[in-house]
C-alpha cells in the first residue's frame, strides 16, 4: 500500500480534558503518516522525519484536526433549514412533516442525500449519526451515497406508527423494513445501523416495545431518538405516559435505555433521569443551535457533569441553523455560559470529535487521529476571513481555537480528508 505523509500543525483532544489533563495532543510542527487509510505514525516532524525520509511529504497550510463527528442531524430536513416561526411540535407539523413526505420518491431522496453528505464534507464533518425518514428508501439513498464517499455514517429507518398520513408505518412494517435494512447494509463499508423511534409521542406502546425487542435481537445497533427537548413536548409526554417517572422512564419501560442509546437534546432532565443515564451508559447529543432556534432552552452542562454523563455534539439540521461543527461548538460555549458554566475550547473540540465518536461507539476508529485510527481529518484556516486573521494574528493555541469556534464556519475549512485522501478543497481563499 502507498504511504502518504502530511506535515502540518496537528491538534486533537482524545479524552474529556476535564477528566484527563493530558488529553490535548498538539504538535506545532507535526508529521501524520497514513497507509491504507489509517494512521501509522504521528508525532513531531523532527522526531519522525528520518524514519520516513523516503516518503513524499505534503505540507498542509493550517491547523489539522480530526474530522468532525456530528452526533445528531436530520438529512431530510436539509431543505427546511431556517424555517420561520414555531417551537418544536408546531414546527414539525408546519415545516418538517410535509417536507419528509417527499422522500417516498427515491430520486428525491438520492438528490438530497448527495447534497447533504457533500455539505458535511464541506464543513469538515466526516462521520455522523443521521435521521432519515420513515421510508425504507430514504435509508438506502443515504447509505449508498455514504458508501460512494467512504464516509462513516450511522442511520436507520424512522419508526412512527402514530405519524401523520404519508409518514406512518405499522409495528409489522416497521419491524420488517428495519430487519431488511440491517441485513442489506450490515458490515458494508463504514456504515452502522441505528434503531430509530422518532420520539415517544410518534409511536404506540406496541411499536416502542417492538423497538426494544429489535435492539435486543441486534446488539450491534445503536438506539437513536429524542429526549426532553422542549417544554411543550415534555408536557405532552407526561400527559400520555402517566405512570412513567419522567420522559427517560418512558423509554426505559420499553428497554430502550442501554449503553448504546444516543438521546438528542436532554435539556429538561430530572436528576433521577441523569442518574439513570449514567448507570445505563447511555448518552446525550447536545444540540445548542436547534435548542436556541426553536426556543427550547439551554443544555445544562453542570448537571450533566455532576452525573458524569456521556456527551457528544450535534448540529441537528434542520432545526439547527448550520452544518458547521465549529459554529455549533461556539454556540455550545454560549449555551453553557447562559447557565454560568464555561466551556473550554479544547473540551468543545473534544465534544465535536472524540466525544461524539465515543458516544456513537466508533471512538476506536475515528475522533483523535491516533495510530491505528482511520485518517479522517480537516484542515482549518485561521485566516479564512479578515476578522479571523486579525483576531488570531498574535494568539496562542487556545485563543486561535476559540476564535475558530466563535467566528468560524464552513469558510474556515480549507480541506477535508477521508481515509487519508482529500475529498473536498476550498477553491477560494
């Protein structure tokens, strides 16, 4: 296999820096060596140059970080991003459910999936946990496009037998289509499957119970759903499930709270629910952009840290207003500060890379650019805009990273690499 070497400033945060003081790994002048799509060496250029003297070296101008890992995003909502005027439940009815009905058309699903994945790559995102729609072909379209791009994508048909007409399955059809998709896609490329009940209100008790049974029968899948996002949603869940202790307990009663559960949002959680999340090993995909856009609230990092919850970061497009994980990390800082918590820029990078990867159970493969991991990475340009260039001119590493998170967006991504090969490059500085 051909060996490629890249000389650049390298930065990764492989563990939560709150727990591991040495989690930040930085080589101001580093060398990243890739063979067969995997990292085989990483370190200071001065230490590795002689060992790889016969390997051609490409110098990358910018800050190289692991490819971003989006822990929660909806590809069918791409065309409804920035839809005005509603909180969660009304927003779904007015904007999202009508848009998702169009995915009964495979050609439409193919077109949106291709645009969506290219947009992820343009923003430096190389892995993601993705909602499709209730339609089986929406998963096929996404997985085929991801396979072509060699991206690490996890997804699964949405289960919603209480959905509106045109977005409604049954317990039987939901199970049959889910099992067919698992058989069709398991083990192909870098793809993974997630059993995906939309949220508690969209399924009957029978379907929620069957989702739990599906998970038990396929222990390699993830569980991906929404939890405690919006006060009106929480009130509706409480009114329907009167015997449940709280929103999380609804899922727990149907065996959907496990170490492989990824719950999006988790803004309005009781301490009891947080303790149960910790006990189970389940985690939360924090989605600050959509939480602000829909008026849902601010994630409570202090509560989550007290309970030692597993966390990742998600854009949640289309309620989220940007595909940029840099921008989303900046909003996470602001959400934390609204509750008088200070999100360190290195911890924000961890959330957007290794933290999300661990949440998706792919942390052994991506997220830290360590030896043995897949060589997915982004090249960030601290001078992408005149303001960024001015702000970072004399800045140290932490200041530059924070400026990228607050002032940066897709323009700050100069290149994106998948398995060591450049798959996107900005054409204009």
